[in-house]
């Protein structure tokens, strides 16, 4: 991701924190015995991460930054910050 870590931190703590937690590990997004967290996906599959931040995740209450009318850059800023979270 190319973005602003500080802006990503602010945006993450505004919207994402309530469900994913401060360290991004409140929800295990993995399958089976391999846990995945916000930081895992941001580092391992940035395209998937950006897509889910922009458009949400089907079947969940996750808001999309597009519906919030945030820019693609804001989603990338969240990605920069999320990549610093524990994997």
C-alpha cells in the first residue's frame, strides 16, 4: 500500500476498531486451524484487503468505504496502517 499510516490509524479507529479491535485480532478471519486477522490479510493479500475495505464483505455488517464516500486513498491509508497490525 502507498498511503499515510497516521491517517489510516485515524480511519481504522473511527470505523474498523469497533468490530476488529485495536490490534485487529478480535475476529479470526481464517478457516480451520489457521487464524487470519486484519494484519494477516493486509500483508498477505493486499488486493483482497483493499477490495473488502472498499466494498465490504458479503453477508456481514462490514461497512464499505465506498458507501461512506471515502476515497480509494483512504482505503489505502487503512491498508498501510493495517499492515502494521499483528498477523
